[in-house]
């Protein structure tokens, strides 16, 4: 399908591809991975013919239809569904011919071809793709010009998917999607009928979609069979083998050199010594293994914890101008909570995050914050708002007035900007480096509450893992908005759903929410837990994977044990929080001394009891599944 031979390409002084070679067969779905700046997007441009290689060849079968989302967001007055339909150029051309055709034979040929390509079902298919990406029936009739840039990029993605090219090239397709759109896209790509190469740092997407992993490292391309988890295992095994081979060769070289040094001067051994010298010259040293070290991400913890709850809402509402976005807010946040905010884009997640960060004030009701509460807020727009002329040093110097230069440089180094990198202008930083800088600013004062709104968009897989570790080490409360399911599963303990103009606790886990979101995107009936139609348990999906598919049974058993351990920890945590609240409420003077605080504690107890019940139910389900999975 795609053959790359001896590809060489330089970007300035950097060699991005050094005689790279790889071959992808038809119907492969390859996840394309590599560190930031390695040249993944450049390869897409080379394959698309936008730029020419310095050496080597890139070949595709004749008349191969290539699909790729353009960097520029589409614009115009066309309705969304019409723009998507126009992406199928053959269908559009045939319909135009049919409109003016008069010859019966030509009309018959056109109609036969239209039937062959499913042209009459195309509007329904285009509408289904748009719906899956977050556009309801009303939105699909709006013009492109009425949408923001991020939503127009979604439409561009819908158009490429609708065209179903023989080779689909997607570069970070989830960057403009919410969790619901990401779940739908993962499900769609897992069933994509042609070839696809997807650049992504989303582990769940790569695990669910990829049949192969294409890895770019130090100018070379390598193809691995299996998904990302299988790739990691193969890479670890290959690295271990390279280390062993290098040590073995070094021992052999030392042995040969020792013989030469010892017997070179002896006439009886001179010929043997000379032959060993020739062998040493031919023995090319193995390439040294160079790990692209990922600097840790540091999110300073608060110096002194606050008494819970740190924030409590009592029938509060929030909005902009005369428009109320969220109302009936009656929630409380403890000092060590890990909350994941769920809900489709446009439902108010960012508005609620701004309310928590005191960027917005409640319009009605009450919002009570703990005294001396310090909140850190990271949002995607903050990366774009960084002054391009600033440097990491100047940014931290502004936050540390009067501090010595060494202290400022030490803080910059802790954020990942040591030495000369601290004086690099922001405009010359990569997207991942800008994200690190913005995270360092948001968490600079050791906040009691850290609010992270889509923090992973510019981070590669290793940096995302560093962020997970940093979040889990942070000792304050964390509220997380993300389309990265792996990040949510690794970091959050409780889920809040932003939907229907309010925010409420979601009784379930990410798997439950994923099933609900996919059912909604497909137009299937589905209800939340506690209603007439129960959520389908996760056991059949795990058992199906254990019988075959992308992951083997041993890996599934390990995943299940980890989930069971995490569920036990959640039960213990919520039980401990509930006991603390009960102890406070057991004070006979609690209601007389501070009736409002006691009422908030009573409300928090009800919410914790509900969450504990859900966590216990989840633990029971996982324990039941664990009994059926072999060790």
C-alpha cells in the first residue's frame, strides 16, 4: 500500500529521516508514534506530496485516494452536512452529470454507479458522522462560518472520514474533540475498512485502533505488530537484547585487544595478533542506546492543608451576561478530592471550571470557599496567551519579585528549563514545552485546588505519563477536564457530569460513561444507572478480550487485578471520608453552633454515601469478574 525506501530529509541542520524505510500493507491501521519534533507531521506532508524528499522514494498504488485533514479550518456559507457530502468528489460529479444528462444510456450508467457507491444513503451516513462528532440535526444545517475554529476542524475531520479514502492520514485527531467525540472516533476507526495512519499520544486510542505501530526514532522508521501495549513490550525486550549484545561485544573486543597487546611484539604470535587486529577493525561497535529522557513534571503541593470542604455550593448558578449556563449546583469539594468532569463540549465544563477557580462569580445561591483557599487554573487558551517574547526565566522572575537569580533559575529548572533553555523565547518553544511552562505557572504557589482543563493536548505519551505521576503526587484537590480516557482512569476517584444545565455526581466509572456516550452517538437507547435500563456490566467485554482480540488473557487478568486494587482503594478512601463527616456530625452542638456548615456536611455525607455505594458496587463487579479470569 505505502512503500518508503531510503528516505532522507533535513529540516535546517536537523536530519529528520536518514535513509528510512518501511512498507505498509493494505488495510493496516498503524499508530504513528515518536517524540515531539521527531518529524511525524513532516512524513505526512512528504506522503501527501506537499514537500519533496532529498533522497529516496515514497510510492503508492496508482489512483490511491489519500485523505488528510488540512491545517487550516474550513470556512464558508455551506451547511455542515453539505460540506461533508461534497468531500465525496465522485458522488458530487455524478450528481452534477445526472442533473444535465439527456442520453438514456448515460443516465443508466450514472445511476448504476451512484447505486454502486451508495450515493443515496450518503446523506444519512454524513449526518451520522457529524452526530458522532457532536453536531445535532439542527447544528448540521448551520453554515460553517457560524462555528469557531475548533468546531470547524471537527467538520473537516467529518468530511475526511465520510470520503473513506484508501489511505487515511490523521494527525492528532482528538485535539479538538471532547471525551464523547473521542470515544466515538475510537469506535469508528477501529472499524475503518481501509488503511489508516494515525499520529496520536492517546494510549487508549492506539490500543483500541492500531493493528501495527509505526515508530520514528533518530531518523529511522520501524514497524511493530500489535497495538501500543504490545509495542511497549516489544520495545522493552529489544532494548534489553541490545544492552546484552553491546556488553557481549565489548567483552569480545577487550579479549581481542588484550591478545594483540600481549603478543604483538612476539615473532611467533605476530601473525595471529595481526589477524585479530583485522577482526577488531571489522567489528563495528553497536549503536549506543540513547533514551530520550523525559523530564518529570512538578506540581507543588500546598504547604498547609485546609479543613474540608474547601468549596461548597448551595443551589448556585453561573453564566455570562443575561445567560445562565449552569444552575441548581449543590456540590461540595474536599481537600483531597480527585474529580473528573464529564460532559460534551458546550455543556458548561469550562464555565464550571472558571467558577471553581473564582474566574466567575455565582449569579444566585451560595458558593462558600475555605479561608485562604489558593486555586491554580490551567486552560488550553493559556498556552496561546503566553507572550511570545517572554522566556521561562522572565516568566518565573515576574512571579518571584526580588528573588535571587539562582532561585529563579532553580525554579525554571524544576519546570524543565535548565541552563540555556531558561532563556529561550516562548515563540521558539515546542507545544509540549509551552504546556509545561503554563502548568508551572498555574501550580506555582502550591494551590489547594488545581483545575486542569485539557492539559495533555501538546504532550507526548511519555510526558503524559509524567503528568499522571505529578497529579497523583499532588496533595491538594484536583479537578480534571480531559478527552484522554487513560489520564482520567489513572487520576480521578469521582466523576461529575455536566449535562442538562447542571452538574451532578455520576454513579459509575469511565467504562460506564463510555458505553452511554457511544450508545447516544449511535442513536441507541440507553439510560444511566438507577433507571429502568441498567448499564451493561463490563465482564463480557473483558472476557471477550481474554478469548482473543487485541490483548491476550494474561494482560487482561493483570488489568483486572489493577482495577480491583484501585476499586478497593476507592472504597477505603470514601469510607474514611464518610467516617470523618460522621464524626463531625456526631457533635451534639454541631447544628446549634454553625447550622449552615452542619447542613453542608449533611449534604456532603449524602453525596459521599452515594459515591461509596457506587464504589462498593464496582468493587463487587470486579471481584466477580476476577473469579472467572485465570491467574
